[in-house]
C-alpha cells in the first residue's frame, strides 16, 4: 500500500510538471486529491490493515497529499507569473524606435516681413490701418491726383469688376480713406499693408498679385527732412545699422517733390557687385511730399498741413533680406521653400 501511494505521488508530480496551464493543473488536482481520486481509494482500504500498519499508511497518504498540494501551488504560481510576463512583453513599448515628428508650421515669409516692418513703424509712432482690396476708381486713382486719361494710369492696369470698380493697384487709396476720417485735423500717422493687383505678366520680378506697405504722415510743419529721417531709421532697423539711404528725384502723381529711395548695398558695402548692378545702391521704395491736391481732396488745408507718403513692395524687401531670386516662390506654396522660414 505504501508502494502504491509512492507510485501515485510520482505520477501526480510528473503530471504537474507536464501541465502547461492553470486549467490543466486543476484537473490534476481533481484527479489525485478529489473524493473519487486514487489516494482516497487507498485510504478506504485501510480497514483491512493491521493496527501497526495503519498509522504508517495514514502518515504516508498525508505526506503524498501535502507534497502534491505544495507542488500544485508552486506550479500555479509559476504559470500565473509566466502569463503576466507574457502579457507585459506583448504590451511593452519599444523605446528604441525613433519618436514621431511633430509637424511644426511656419509663418509665410511675406507675413513675417509685414509684421517686422509694422513693428518698426509702430516703434516710430505710426498706427497700422487696412483698407478694401476691391476699390473704386475714385479712391484708387482720382483722389490720388490721377484723373482719367492721366498717362501714369497706363503703368497700373488692373482687373476691373465694373467700369469704375477694380482690384486696387496700390495701397495708396487707404491714404485718402484714412485722411477723410480725420476731417481735416492732423496729425495722421499710419502704415497700411495689404495685397495689390496689376495686370502684369508673371516673371521672376513681376507678379499679378503682390503686397505693398503704404506710409503716411500728415501734420503741421512736416518736412522733407522728416521723410528722410523716418526712412533712414526704418532701413537701418530692417537691413542693419551700417546701411545708409540716398534719395533720387522721381515722379509720382500724388507727391511733389517725389523721390526714389535707394539703400546702400549690403553685399559689397557700396563698392559695386552683381546684386546692386555695380552701382553700390539698391532701389527699395518710392516716396515724396504729399501733393497739395491730394491733401485738399481728402479734406486737409494744404496751407496749414503738409505731409509725406511712401510705398514699398513687401516681396522686394523679403527677397533682399533672404536672398530670394524669384517673386513667384512666394505664391506657388512649395513646402520646400516655405519650410526654410520656420524661424523667420
Ligand atoms: Zn553691391
């Protein structure tokens, strides 16, 4: 009987060893330790044993039972731990993979340049104003001293909505619109950035849509020297303190006298190079003292008030600052181009 118990013990331990799931272990437990199991069976036959043998067999049966129980518990724990390990392994994050890039947007270079120029003029006491892009002939031309049939109109052919409504060819109409709201009382000190349109054939330096920033200062005793001082301060802030400006006589219908403003070349320092076409200077904007007719048409008495105005192309300022060689880059929205301005 003791040998039989010994044998059962070995069989049970072997089956526990082979079990590969908690469920399999449970059936081993039922098989050996259950009420209908072989060990119980053996103990039932104890009645036939002698007084002497009985405690020995009882002891052995208990030992075998305990051992089976112990091994079952051990193995159950082992299997449960393995299951957890397996689960953790399946759910773990592989930290050796490179992270996913967070796509960073960028301001369009023209927006960045407009904001930079606005900031400079705000620092000089100017206010930023805006005006409509669809403009009347009255504001786009007439009020700027450009009556119908004026030859200078030929340089600014536009897109007409009706015979007297068009996409504005310049930001200058905002001058007249703003001056009117002041009802003849200065000072008026504004810059107005915005999109303008001309019926031009697109090439490396021309675009049918581009941006301008217009500036205007009207007050008592505003002089040409004020214009020069403001523009020099602006140019040195934008291009660098080592740059200087020069004024060349020019013609605009809405200013008298009128000037073209050149900035000294930053590449050659004025000695002459390819960028400045060997002149040492680069043309950047047009300006002048506001024509008395323009002041009068906008409700200001030219006997009391004087003023200056200037206008610049935003693309030109961006191209000069960032060394861009084709104006069309600004409008084709090529991500490879735009990506270069993430920190601009
Ligand atoms: Zn140069």
